[in-house]
C-alpha cells in the first residue's frame, strides 16, 4: 500500500501575487523554446524561471540554468513572493477545461507519496523513460532541493467515495481561483484533522499508477538515493523520501488521454519503396479520403497512415498471423502485444522502416492529428502514423501485467500546471 501524507507546501503569496493566471506554466517537457521565452515575458514571477530557466551564453558549472533557478527561488522566498505553509495540508485542485464543444472537470488531490522502487509494486509505471530528461531534472533537484511540478498519479475509487468527500469539503473559499486560455482553476489548502485523517485512511490502501511524470518519479528515486548517501543514518521521515503528486481517480470524468502520433522523415527512397510493397504482408490495408484524419473512425483500422499515398489515408489492421512478440528478443505480455503503439513501434518503425528501437531524429511526435497532417502537407515530413486514443483502463492493465508501453504512448490532456504549490525536499514530512 502507498504511504500518502499531507505536507507544508510553498505557495505564491496572494498578497503579492494576485494574478495566478500569469504565473503558472506547463511542465518542463512540453515547454518549447518559443513558449519558454513567452512565459519569461508574461510575468517576472512566472514559474518557468524555476521549472525551466533559460540557458545563457557562457554557462558553466558554477553559473547555469540550475543555479539561476536556485537563486531565483531563494530570492522569492526572501522577498515573500513565495511563502511556506506553517501546517501540513492536502491541496485540492479543480481544473475545468474545454474539450471540443464541451467542458470537463478534473479533480485532483496534491499529496506527498513515499518513494517506492517499481519492483515493490506500490507505485506502478506504464511507459519507458529516457536518460537525458532524468539527468536534467536531477541536476535541478540537487541544486534547488525542491520539487517544482507534481507527478500525475491515478488511484482506484470505484464508488467515488473519495471524490465525494473532497467535493463536500471544498464548496467555497479557494486560496486560488483564476482562468487562463479557456481553463479555470480552483485550489484549496485543507488541514482540518478529521478530513485529513479520513482522506489518508481512504488513500493509503490504494496502489498508485503513474499517468504522467515517469521521468520525474525516477529522478526523485535517484535524488532520494543521493541524499541517503549523504545522510546514511536518516530516520526515513525526511522530505526527500517522498515526492509530490496530484492524485486523480481512474473514474474521474475529467481524465482525457490523447494519442501521440508519429511523424516520419529522412527515409531513403529504396526503403520507402520496399515499405510500400511489404506493408500488405503484415496488415490489411484500406484506402480512405483524407477527411478521416480528424476522426476516431475504426472502420478502416485503428492505425492510419497519412501522406504515404497522395490524397489518401491508409487504414491498417494487423493480420491475425502477425504477433508482436515474434519481433522481440524478450517476450512481453499479451496486453503489450495488442497495443497499437506496440505494433507501430515494432512492426512499422523497427521491422519495415528499419528505425532503431531508441531515439532517432527520423521520428517526431505530436498529440494533434491535424498538426501532423499539416506538417506532412508542408513537406516537413514524409508521412505520419496516426493512432487512436487509449482508454484509461489500458494503463492499469499494462501496469498490472508488470509491463510498460513504448515511450510516447499517452498524452494526458490538459497537462498539470506547475506553480500551484512547491514541495521542499529539506526537513521532514
């Protein structure tokens, strides 16, 4: 069972920062260089200055983006821009956002969760990670001794008991209430003893599944081990033994998972010719007009290729005789082999296109099918592989099978913002 606890968060001081809409930023991994600059310009106290500070010419080991984050963090604490709560809280976050022509609401609980290695099967991953991103985040944590953005965790609450209890408590008086780009946020700090006790009681027996933030979780594990080496006789209650998460129920109606489409470039003419010829040996191929790009229409298959044949979309369905495990050196779960992203990774990308299993500059990713098609039309990519979204239950199914999806399999929308609360890694919980 997971050890879940309230904590003394560090928050923007509403007496000095009344305009939170200008302050929050996305998590580091979706901030483009252009957006990073725009966030800097939006407000001098924007969270991006901590989460993803700008690099500068002449940066070295003593003066770099990590040390600038630390200096800014300490300055904001000293000036009272940021203040630490004097008592531990659970923090409740209501996020209302537009999805198509409708509005959705997602309810999350900010808590600190004791770090557990994957093999303990208390916290479950569902995707693989890359080492480069973890190195970056570890450098930031070592320099600043703080967690600036939450990990998105999922828990089971089939009867909705936890969500109902939280909703009953947070009907009014949020510490933040603001709107930005069509999204509305309300945020409460809750510390009544009876509520905290009941919420902890209901949350503790729940395993936690990482929805978004695998890199940050593995980085937090590495940081914990680093701090333990410095303090081998610690009590175990030190803050670095925990990580900040926003916990959301699997049954929350505001959970939206977008697919992550693959855009392909740099494939030589001979490989492309062979690919077009051989694909029918692995898939049933159905042609359709390009309007199908914007639809989740399985009539032509759940995997679609746009741009391979001019003016057409090709719908693909894996032939029954083709098994993903036949292409793998290490056998994976049956659930893994049935995933569209697994089929794309191992059959299309690796087998037919000859792309390496790891990173490659011949693949790019986007959750927008329309954007992917546009980039193909503009000639920036040769074609795009379009996927349907995965249901949230698939994440639990893969994790429970002790397996992981290929990286870049899921895009939870919208991303959790950074800046609502900060978790200090010094002291005790």
